């Protein structure tokens, strides 16, 4: 069965770069995208209903329609086993701490770059 990744990030260029680095690293993932918090919650629900529950959600904090904290809360209400990692420049802020409190398991600081981001994904998916 394919491993499923949902990326909730409002910047299309950022999404494309993440996907390119994931592909380059040889990670075989089924990747789905959402471009705001509300769409991310809807996409998570839709994937669950199709039997493709995301193994991991990458959540940005600063999102239109619904920020990452609110989207995380909504996903956790739907599925308290959801695994959400924040990937944000706001890694050491009260906002990031609220993301953890809402249910995210980890914050990946943007300064690690895309290579560091992919390393975190590799660790996660190799342990699964």
C-alpha cells in the first residue's frame, strides 16, 4: 500500500519545491496538496473517506481561510491518530507552541532547508 502525504501550504512554489526534493530523494509517496487550512481539512476528510488516510500531514502555520493551528485542531477532531508536522519559519514562537498543543507531533524549522525537511520525512517513513 502506498504511503500518503498531505501538504497544506499556501505557496505553490513551496509545494512544488517540497515535491521535487521528495522525488529526488527517492521517497515513493502519494502526495496530495491543499493551499489553505480549510481546504486541508476538507482534503484530509476526503482522503479518509476514500481509504487513503494520510500517514503524515505537513502543515504550514500561516495559511489563508484557516491558520495551521485551527486546521490541526479540526483534523485532530476528525482523527485523533492523525500525525501532523509543522514546517514553518515561525518554529520558535508561541504560534508554533500552539500548533503542538493543538496536536502536531513535531515542528520542522524552515531553516533546515529542503534537504533537512526530506531527512525528517525519511526518518518518519522508514520508522513506519
